[in-house]
C-alpha cells in the first residue's frame, strides 16, 4: 500500500487578498457593525426612562433590568473590531502599520468585550467596586488604543502619495478624541454634559472609518500608491 503524500499545493488556502470578495465582506461587516453600535446605544438611550444622553455615559445603559442589551452591544462591537483588524491588515500589507494597526484594533476590541462583561458602577456608589474599576480601566485601554491606531494609520497615509490627505483627517480625529475624553472626565467630575463629550469621542472616529471603508470598497482594497 502506497503512503499518501501531500504537497503545499494540496493544502486549503484561506488567504484573503486585497479587494477579493472575502476582503470586501470583512470591510462591510466592520462598517455595518460600527454603525449598528452607535444606533443601538442611541435608541436604547432614547427609550430608557429618565436617562440623559447629554449628561450620562453610554456605560450607564448597561445598568438595570435591560442593561444586558448594552452589554451585548459592547461585546458585539468588540468582536467586530477583530474583523476590522483582519480587513485592515490585508489593506495595509505590505508596508508601514500592517502589523501595529491590526494589533491596536484587536486590543481595542478585547478591551471592549471586557467593558461589556464588567458593568460600570451606578452613579450613586460612593466607593468604586472591583468590577467598576475593571470596566473603567478597559474603557480607557480601548479608547487609547483607538487613538494610537489613528496615529499609526496617519503615518501610513503620509507614506502613500495618493493617501496623504487622509493623514490630516486621521491625526485630527485622534486629537479630537483626546480633547473629548479630557472634557468627558472633567464633565463627570462637575456633573456637566459628560454624555456629549463621550459620544463625540466615540462617533468622530466612525466618520473616518466609514470614509476609509467606502474608498477601499470603491478601489483596489489596498492602501498603496497603485
């Protein structure tokens, strides 16, 4: 009986190429997931009696009997970040940021899943609980990972002549996020419009993501000079 042998050509290939149907599907999932995340917490906030989207953070929607909806929203958004990481790795390879951009997206997604699992403390709690501290730390890591992602992505845009205009957009988005987060922290301490600043930090990078996804879908699916 002859032994069966397999060559590299016999192995199944799951490589995703720029602009391929699978790559486009990953980009679309990332795009739709981001939009649905914002839509879900906006609708939940509008339907929650007594909830103020101006003053209260998004995380407060995870409290109460219907809090599982926002918890699931956080976790789903975190999983979508993994899809976006793969899509961006394909779009950036080879070149600057092809490793760190996906790594930062995955870190942000993992942190967002932790945010969904560990619920924030109610505003009435005087001393923070362990799960509240974990929630706050994970939120910080997720948001800072996004800021770092925008900075690295901007550096890649600078290296590509046809994308250099996007570098300013990416870096400006990072700055707006940091300013909004600083204002969010100050507003929480003074009972100001914390919800507005937090939503600004969340929504502003979505605009860049939507624009980038549309351009990738309309073109070759790759951030390059070609």
